[in-house]
């Protein structure tokens, strides 16, 4: 009742928030979602309708999240990562920690790559 | 070709293949030589980051262990789920020493001890859990279409992918709990997902729609 009507309404109202593209192609996350659901406890071959439903839920979640972040960000001027972090902080702690982890990992990788590029240049220069 | 990788894992393996000592594919035992060097270099000036990374293991434990304890029966491979939430290295040599997100060696040792006792199915599941993730390009396209602006930066995409992945995890785990309450088994069906979604909404983990629904 509520769930099925919300399922239809979700598909209809998803065209409201995103002004640019109202048509969402089916199965944009399908392959990755299947692996992810298996990793989190589902069967090795999840049912296709389950995957489709989870994809709808995730897209709606990302949409709402991004909209809220945009609302916060518009006050500050432009959208930034800080807005996402602020929203997550309100939700629950593990997500926030995970975000921090990911960001710091990205920093580390950037540093490591930069250091590596510099080494390669030095090597090339010394060979010449 | 690379498929279903974590953003930073994929990026890290790219980096590993560039040093000349490791021409082999990532799960070759020669690979640890390469990751040991960057992580040693990074460990020097990233010590304060490890303090950030310690809380995930402790705070992720209570929530996920409560969720996973009930989910253990049907899936059978979720017994160590509470430790899977920790970002520790697994048996794949490519990630040995790389993540070191626990920071301290005895967490890594604990994780290694647990991982060595995984069954094959558990190992497969854990590998899927670690390696799966949303494609950055897809997520970026989605974010651009939502926000209508082109200024979607890389950190934003990465953060959003991580958040979405954890959200999927919550849904699937809650759905497994629902299934165990109803004493059903087998693949998860949409009705379980809907019930799990409803429960998550009640708990407030799902952001409410800011746009009021005009047509119910």
C-alpha cells in the first residue's frame, strides 16, 4: 500500500528534483550493486527485481542527500565537500569516519603519486 | 579489465603497477615490495590521520555487530561481519601494509588471524565487500544531473560513493534481519528490502524528501 504507491510516486517525483535529465536509465548501477549486495550478505546471485529496487532506493538517497547538501551549500556560496560531511555528521558516526578515511586515503595517494612523478622526472633527468 | 573496485583501491593498484619492481598482476606475491614503500613514506607524515581511522573500528563495531549478529544465521558468511566493517587488510597481498588503517600492528595481526580462518565462501564474500563500489564516472554523472552544476569535484564523488555504499550495506543487513525474523531464507526479495527501508526511515537514517510530494 504505502510501499507500492511510494514506489510509483518515487519514479514520478524523481523527475521533479533533477531539472536537467528527468529520464533515469534503468540499471545504471546494476553490475556493481550485485557485487555489493553479495558482499553485504545477499545471495551470490541476487534477484533482479531486488537489485532494481535497491538501485531506485540508492538513487533516491543520493538525490535527497545532494539536494540537502546543495541547500546548505547555497548559503555558503558554492557546493563543497564540507556540506556533505556536515550532513553525514548529523546522521551517524560510522559514515563520517568512513568519509574521513576515504578523503585521507585520497590525499595519501595523491602525495604518493606526486612523489613518484618527481622521482621519475629526476631519473629521466639523470639519465640524459 | 578492472571491475568493481573501491576508488582508492583501484587508484592504488594503478600506482603499484608503475614501479618497476612489480610488473606482476596485483595478487602476485611480489607486489608487497611496492606497497610497503609508499605506505612507509606515507606513514611518516600521516600519523594524525590514523587517529581518525582508529574510531571507525571501535564505533563501527557496536552498530555492525548488533546488526550482523542476527544476520549471521541465513547468510552463514557474515559471522565476521563486525570485523569486516573495519578497514583492515585482507589476504590479498596487494593490500598488505597498504591500508594500515588500524595503524597499530596488533589490529592488523588480529585481522590477519581472523582472515586466515575464513572459509572459501566467506573469503569470496569479503572480497566482494571490499572490492565493490560505485563507478566514479557514474556517480559523478548522477551528481551533476542532480545538482545541475558542473562543479562536482573528485572528493565529492568519492565521499558520495562511500556514503552510498554504506547505505546499501545498511539496507541489505536490515533486510537480512527482517528475513531472519520472518524465518525465510534464500535470496533477498523486494518485500524485505521495502520493510528494511521502512525501518531505516523510522530510525531517521534516510533523509526526508525536502520537496513535498504533491501526488500521492
